[in-house]
């Protein structure tokens, strides 16, 4: 799989400094593109300000789609310093870290 585009979403979570939620309107628009065969949604990304690039308990509790890759960026003092990617388990009960690389 090759990521050709990353689309930023407004964080529509009730507490955006502690949680994330993708704009459902954006998600629907991207799903329409995917259904046309022009692209595929591979996953989503979010950051952990002053946290680690590891899934939080909230992240683990928020797995609803086992086929979407999660990219988590650790940010300190406004600068990204680490990223990691994870694939949910088939039962959505947790994650396995997966490797990504630049092509
Ligand atoms: Zn998180």
C-alpha cells in the first residue's frame, strides 16, 4: 500500500485537546471517492500533544473498524518528534504496531 494523500479533518470531538473525532461529512465525502475506485481509505492519524506515539486507553476503546491503520504522532512543544502506526486486531480489542517507511 502506498499513501498518496493525507486529508486533514477538523477535530469535532467534544474535548478536542484530549480526544479526536473525524468530521463525519469529510468521512462521507472520502468514502464516496473510495467507492468510485479513485482511491482507498487506508487509515487515519491524530497527535498526542505531550504524549507518546502509542495508542492510549481511549484509542483502544475507540476502535470500530479493524481495517483502518492508525498513525499516531507524538508532539512536544508544538513539534512532532515521533510517529508510529498500528493495525487494529480483527476483534477491535487492541492494536499491533506495524512498520511504515518512506518510498
Ligand atoms: Zn490517541
